[in-house]
C-alpha cells in the first residue's frame, strides 16, 4: 500500500521505502586474459575496441581500470545508473555476454555489484 509521502520526493510505502524515486547503481569488473599479445601497444588494440563497443551499444561508463602494466591481462570496469533495477540487471547481463563472446580474450572472472538507495 502506498501512503502519502513528505513532499515531492515520492510516496512512502508501508515498509518505509520511497516508491518511484529509487536510484540503483550497477558495476561489473571483468578480469581478462588476452590472447596472442606481446606488447602494451597490442594490448591497447584489443582492449580499446571492447571498451568502445560497451559504451556505444549500452550507454554505460566503461574503462580499463587495472593491470595496465601487464600486456596479457586486462581489467575493465563498467558502471550504470538507473531508476529501474530490472533494466539495470538486463543491461549488465548484456555487457557480460558481449565481453564473454569476444574471441580475442578469455574471461577469467566477473564481479557484479548492485547498489540501491538503502546501501
């Protein structure tokens, strides 16, 4: 049941939360092993297109965030903000599938975090 809230922030629910004005932040951290790469220049030629495709296709913030000095490893971070947790989860799923499908990298691990207003 929705009860009147205190002003324009939305309506309070029985549990005390605010409906209609929640913010969710989702992040992914990909740990990648690169294939036949022998220099940092070759590494950039593999990592940059992945980051650019994530940004272009899904309108997420994406960047290489770790292992910059290792030529066969890469860590890519992705972040997204949304008012809909279901939408956020769907976009993060699609980002993960895109990276996992890239033949030039091996996805070693993915760390996913979802944060809501209560976190």
